[in-house]
């Protein structure tokens, strides 16, 4: 049995252009590949040209369309330059915010500098990028903003205080902006992943911590990167999720549903 064209087309992103902030990271790179596989032209945005070009090459080798855009989401001027660059090329209609930095520093030892770094990278960067790209999304008749949150956003987890506070802010920002930007037809949602091993959290995932996480996850394992593709493509497509905004979509194996 094959899907009817009308159903298969729900996730067709042909004629869409997506910008993935943090696209040079492990999960961000996977998002770039998934969006391109669905037909979108993808702008891989990040600070490292070398890592960005590696993602671009993977997309091109798979038959997709991608290019690298230099963007430091903690720097307003860099974000504005990236917005101008994308605007000159016709703008975007999908914005994925996936920047991230984590830290296991105990509460008593967190400095002002580290606190500010984690909040600005994980939360401030999303505010900054959405603000800069709002005109393009509005000009496209609306579009989809997808923020990447975390299971750390609540209830609180041990060892990730500043990161968790920032991600809780991402959830709140998502819902506030869903209301704020609806007048432009822009949908704003968040994916709230559970535990997916990646470069930024590798140092935090000791053998004992992984065991604790798995024991607390009803599906009994960590997530695999491709298991975020469905939520991503659903939220990216206006045909599939056109009446969805302000939603926090949990992809966590049931972690958030578990108590004792």
C-alpha cells in the first residue's frame, strides 16, 4: 500500500528555504539533512565554516541543496549580516533554532560569565535570530519557527542548572512568540528532546547517568538522532501542521511522563 499523493505531500518541502541555526552541530546537522531530504533548500548556519561545509557536503552528496551561512547567534551584527544575506537570496520560510552549549558546573561554582554565556547562547540567541528574520518570514506569508528545547527545561534535572533555566526560557519564549507573531501568519513551536547523545552533552553522560536516564525512560533507551526527523518535518510543513502554534512537542521516550 502506498500513501495517496495528498498524504505524501503533507511533508513535501519543495520550494521552501530553511535556515538551521546551529546547523554545524551534531543534531543541527541532522536537521539540515532531514529538511533537505524533504525538498527544502537549506542554509547551514554556524560559526565554523569547516564544520558547516562538512554538513553541506553531506547534503549535496545525498542529492539535496545546501549552502553555508556564517552566523554567530550571540552577536547581533553577525545575525543581521546573515539575515541580509538570506534576504538577498529570496528569504526563508522555515527557521530552526538549534544552538546550544551545556555545563555541569555546580550551582555554587557558576560564575556570572558562565551564567550569562549559557543563557545568551541557549535563549538569547533564539530571541535575536527570530527578531532578525521575522520580516522575511512575514513576507513569505508566514512560516515556521522551530525552537529546540530540552528535557532539562523541567522538571529540574541535576547537574545542568543554568542550561535547564535557559531551556525553560525557550519554552516560554516559544509560547509568547506564538501569540506575538500569529498576526503575520508565523507559527512558533518547540521540540523538546529527551536524551540524544551528542557532542555537547557527551561529558555529562557518564555510565551511571545514562543508566539512571534509561531507568527513568519508559521506552528503556536513549534516543537516536533520526527519531527527531518526524517532529521536525511535521512542524516545518504548513500543510501538515498549519494550525499548530505554541506547542511543545516532546520526543523523549516518555521521560517527562515518568515519576516514581
